[in-house]
């Protein structure tokens, strides 16, 4: 259990919830900090303690049925934060609407960091809450930029359900696929919301078909838009068979009307499609559908909810969050609460608050299912808390490896303490942000998911800790690996007065099979006692240490299996150090014979450019040694998907603007590490040797 300390700021977000996915295991890799066991958490006081002892039935048990914890995720610029603002406004949580890139300089409520408001993007997940129709709804707004994808992973660990926002013009984009894959990985029920129906080129039916083909969604529309683009006026609800129009300066006046006569045929067709698709995964509705029995609005709504909770169906809602035309709020109740054991334990903390973006509201207690912030807890992202009587931990979160590094150091030596404090904090909060030391230069190296990711942290060091830092050129995180098996037989023998060193290791190295989850494996296949068992851990440690720096360009070696088959020891001169050194030298001895290659990170790049510039952009991708894997047409734009080496993508935003008169845009995310070409490998090796010789 993590220790407690009195700090001056709340630590992370906590979810008090027994997950159906909880497992009995050791602590997981980094996720959001969690408290398991349906805790009742209270600010420390003797009155609260007495009350906890007196209560037999938890006071919050009944209210859990009216609680929803949801997250909003999407591709960048799909309108997640704008949608969150509208939900808060229509539920009365906020009383003014400010735009993400508004001219009033205020910015969206959920983008509380200055950097977020300046750049018009979400950097950190933000929590808020509201009430609607007797339901308490906790909402987490997540970033859309791929560099901050860990924030989406963190949020999904604590949610009952999620909203996948799709742009009616851009459709299913690269980050839409990534976010949906994350939701699927964590078994999060979800609804889809097709946004921006007021935009030129809006086509929700195209987007729905893309969701079915690209995301493999079993989905159907539950709403039909009344008009599109500049003629978008409202929505027809296919469940209740009513039309909704949104009047007033902020669309706050919802007017219910009959379905327009010219839409009756389309509505009947789409409702039949909705019933048919839900019937495929809901036995109760299927029985009524196949028997040609009339299906009421209540029957259909219940079937949609059952199928959504079971993750067999994804209802598709529509609207325009920006133009305040969406009857989306009733969808929030469809998002499920996943039931769990209800037993109460009292856990005392110095201070407890509910978050509304960057605002804090002091509360005395929080019950199971709520999302709150806690003061006085010393922890890192991924820590799990229990009452001590259970051994639950959450299943591990997927944490991608960093693909880019920067050398960074404070300008003033006097600010070294604040500099270290900042790096320690950011590492604890973000498991994709890594800090290390260059063993040769002694420089501090920060690693992350991309240029923007690292730039944001350097800027946060300056703003939040008042530390000016110098930054080196971005460096790609290359890797090395071997391509064939090679034998080793190395004797480390040293005698220089006193006790000597003696250790012999025999075995082989080989590549791991493609797709292996591990990057390094060591297997002891030694028969007999040629090497005492007490020295085996030292041998493994030596091989691991040697694999941290390959001889080609000094980068870590991965996808390698090392097998120890034989060896020899000395009764007096053998030691852990001797065998560790024998392993290091044995690795270096056989590495060249294993035909090593350099691996580079390959990025999935998605570009949206006017068709007139398609040829120029595609030619430039080829020059960067990229491989175009997809080319689709979207109105007057071309959507190009390519796999491109990260090393060839530095400064690409400037080049793309130049090639497309500022009209092109792109997103980029890590795909995989692949071998470089022979000429590139030779160039990298020569550069590395030259830098070593110059030292």
C-alpha cells in the first residue's frame, strides 16, 4: 500500500470501483491510480469514523444505479471538447459556452492549461461532473493527438462506457481507429456520435459505413438528421419517432414535433434497419421482430441498452456540437454502469475534492463508483490501493515504447533542483515520458511519443517550474537486433595477485520468433553443476547489461533469446562478478556472427490534402522512403495513408504547408520497428564510429 504524505496539491484521479476485470496478481504496469474494494472514502474526522462504524447498509448503495462514468475520445479536431462543453451547458453545470479556439480569449472550460488554450488542443485528460434526469454523470475529456494517447489509455481504465466522436466530414480517421482499438482492448461499452453535420461535405451515412468496415462496428443510426450542411435543422429520433429542433441562441430550447412528411419513408427505412441490426444480437427483440409483433419505443430502447452494455452493438447518434444542435444527452443513460459487489470500507484521507476541470469542490466523502481527487497520497500513475484485506490489482495498461528523444539541461545550474523535481513529477504522471542519462556525455535525455509530446513537457518545465532549458536536436530511438543464431564460448580468466576471476559460459544467441511479447529472453539449459546455480542470475544480468548497447550504433538490442548450455567454474576464483563479465564479453564475441541489423521506428502517417496536390505529396512521401498503403477520395480532398520512417519526418509540417499552400494536414503515430536498408545502416554505423573516434 502506498504511503501517505501531506502535500499541497491533489494527486491524479481515483476511481473507487471493483472491476469485473480485476485479477489477483502483482502490481500492473502504469495505469491511472485506482482504489479497489468499493471503498467509502471520507475526509478524516472522528464523526465520520463513528458514522462508518454505526452503518450497516451503505448509504450510497442505492445511488450507484444512477451513476455513470463516461469518457469522450476521438481523432484530433473531431469535437470532443466542444461536445463536453455542450453537455455541461445543457445540464446546467456551466452557464456560458466558450469555444476551444474562441475569439474571446477564454477557451473551453475543459482545456484549463494555458498551453491547451493557446494551441487549441487537449493535452491532459480533464474530469468534470454534471446531473441530468436524476443521473450523476462523471465525464473525462481526453486528448485527440496521438502523442498523448496514454491519457486515453489511463481514462479507459476507470470508465463504465465511452463516446467515440467521429467527424461527419473527416469520417473514420487514423486516431479514430486507435481510440476504438483501445476501447475494445479494455472492453469498454461505447456509443458513437457523428459530429459536425453543419459542415460543408457532411455525410453521416458514409461515416456509418466506414465505422462498419474500418472499425468492424455492429452499429446502426438511432437518429436521422433533418437536412445537412447549412440546411441542418434538427434530428429525428428513430426510437421515439419524434423530430427535435433546437432554438435559442445556444440551442437550449428543444422543440418536439412530428416527423416531416418528406422524411417519413427514410425514417421508416432507417428504423427497420435499426431494429433488424439490434435483433441480430438481442434475443428478446429478435423474437418480436421475427414474429412481426409491434415493437414499442420502450422495447427498442431497452434492447439497445442491453446490446450496448453487452458490447454487441454500438448506437450511432448525430448532431452538431458547435452549432448546439444535438439531442445527445439522453444517450448518456444508455451508457452502462457495470454492476459489482457492494461492501463498504472506510478509508481516511486529509482532504477530498471533486474536480470540475481545474476547479476543486471540497467534499466530505465519496462512495463507490465516483471519480475524485485526493490530497496527501504519495503515488505514481499505475498504483493500486486496497483496504489491505484483498489482493486485487487491475489488469495492465498498454504502454507504448517512446520513439523519440531529446537532450535537455537547465540553463542555470542553480535551477537544477527544480529541473529534477519537474522531471520526477512528469515521469510519475506519464508512463510514456521517460528520463535517462546519456552514459557517454552525461546529458539528461527525455524520451516520448513525438515532437509535440516532448515540446509540451519542455514548455511545462519553463512555465510551471520557472526553469529555462536548452534542448538538443531530436533523436530517433533506433534499436538493434540479430538475424541468425550464433554460438558463444567465452572464458573470463584474470589473475593479478590475491583472489582471481574465473568464469566460463557456453551457449548460443538467436532471434525471437516474430510477434513474441518479450524483447529479451534468457534460458538456462545447463545440465549438472558445471556452473553453481548461485551464479546463474549474475550471468543473466551480464547478458541483459550487454544487450543495453549493441555494437552497431550503441542502441539497445531487442528480440533476442540467449541460451546457456554449458560452462565451467573455479572453486576459489569464481564469483558473481567473474560470471557477469564473462556474459558481457561472450555477448560481444558472438554479436557480429549473429548478423545484427538496425531497427528504426516506422510511423503510420495519414494526410489530408487537396486533390490538386496529391501527386506532389505522394512523390515527397516516396523521397522520404515511405510506402503508401492507402489513397481515398473525400470530396475535393485526397486521404493518403503511408508508412514512413520517423527519421525522415522531422520538419514535415513545414514541408507539407509549403507543398499544399497551407491547406494540407497530417497525423502520425507509431506503427512498429523495422530493419533499415543496407545503405542507411552503413551510414548510421559510420556516423556512430566517427563520433566515438572524436571523443
